C-alpha cells in the first residue's frame, strides 16, 4: 500500500474513557424527543388493537381454508 493512501488520512483514535462515554451518552439522551404519556398509551392501544384484528383475520382465513380442505378430501365434520 503506498505511503499516501487513504488509510493514513482517516486514522481513527480509539480511547477507553468511561467517564467521557457516560457524558456523551447523557448528552445524546438529552437530545431525544420523548413521547408524552398520552402518545405512548395511544400507540400501545393501536398496536394491541391491530394485533387483535390480525389474529381474528387469520383465524377466519384458517377456518375457511380448513373447511375447504375438509370438503375437498371428504373428511368428516
């Protein structure tokens, strides 16, 4: 590799400084826009409702397919 290669220009210095790491993490957490309690509850409710709707949908689809298979192969009801 030639002397003036890109690797020499982009040398990354890695240092282990737990105190600096904690300060940087706290600084980044302060920049986060946290959802309000109401937003969290609404989002949670929507996720639960959608999961229930999808479960019911797949239950119905499964029952219809099961009826079709039983009718096709003549299995007893």
